[in-house]
């Protein structure tokens, strides 16, 4: 029997039991706070504590009642559309800018102060201004994700460029490579693992930001759905929404992590 595999299964289960016990304790302390069993019924359907038949949020995730009333699947899809829209913009602009900063000291001196100033700004600070500019929910969410998720891509790309050995750069000079040849044949093969690490961090930030953005801008999306359930006093659905957000974020991070590992030549070399 693989002891490590057993630990990977048993230890998380033990932590889950503790979490459920703490959750139950909070439910018995705080009035109207949903219990784990109530939340399970709200998620998958069944009979609640009042002997009422409940249709679970996850039992019919694909329904479409009208434009503003859709199942949880469509809420997640709308959020992912905005996330990947902002993430794609961050990637298109962030990678070339990171390459430029990594290759040029002058570019680093020019951009670094602004990166350090804007990098820690909360997405909630950008939302009112961007909403005023675009007057559109989707464009506001996408632009907020773009602004807040571009920094890891720029920083990690620049770091990847700087990690290129001077010997390689000297070879490029001897062979009289053009700047484009230098980037494609020398810099990118070394910088790609760093770029994908930046992409992984950027995507995690993008998914984190979308929930807050949708809570404030409204419309269709998992963030607004959670806020709407709060207004409806459906606290069990808020917990379901939190778990869904966490699971989707975990899935996105896992996929991006696998892609990053695939392009990480250092790990391949150790293997």
C-alpha cells in the first residue's frame, strides 16, 4: 500500500471533518446561519428541515428562465467569458512589454515606477472609474481584470528575459542575430517557463477579481449571483457559490499549472 497516497486521501478528509464541525458550531451559534445539511439540500435538492421539497441549485444548472434568470452553469460561463477576455488582453500586452523591459534597461527605468505604483491598487478602486468610462458591465469587468492581472505577466516575463545566460547573448552577437531572431531563438526558450508562471498567477487574480467586479456591476455572472442570493436572504446559496468559485479557481489553476510544467525545461531536465 502506498502510504503517501493514503495520506493524500485521509488527511484532507480529516480536515474536512473539522471544517464541517466548525461550520455546524457556527450554525448553532449564529441565528439563521445555514447548516451543512441545509446547504447540501439547497445544492442537490431534497427535503429541508421544514419538510419542504427543494430543487437544488446544482440539480438543474442549465435552465434558462429569461435573460436575467439562468442556471448556475450559465452564470459561471458568463464570468469565465469576462475572465478570459481580460486575461487575453493582459497576455497580448503584458508579454511584449515584459520582453521589452527585460531586454532594455531604459525601458525598465521608464516603466518600473508605474508598475510598482499600480500593481498593489485594489480592483475595487478601478471599478467606479472604468464604469464611468465604458458605461457597460462587460467592458468594465474585462478592463478591470486586464488592469489588475497584467502585472504578474510583465514581471515574470521580464524576470525570464534577465535569466538568460550572458553566454547565449554573446553567441547571438557573434552570429549577428537580428533582434527578432534573438527573441525567438535565444530569449523565448528560456523565458517561456517564467511567462507561464506569470500567466498562472494572472489567471488566478483574474478569477479572484471577477467575483468582486460582478457584485458591484450587476448582470449575469457568479459574483452577481452570490450578491443576489444575499439580497434574497438565501445564505445557503452564498456558501454554495463560494464553494463553486473555489472549485472553478482550483480547476483553472490546475490546468494552467500543468501547462506551465509542460513548458518548464528545468523540471524536464530533473525528470
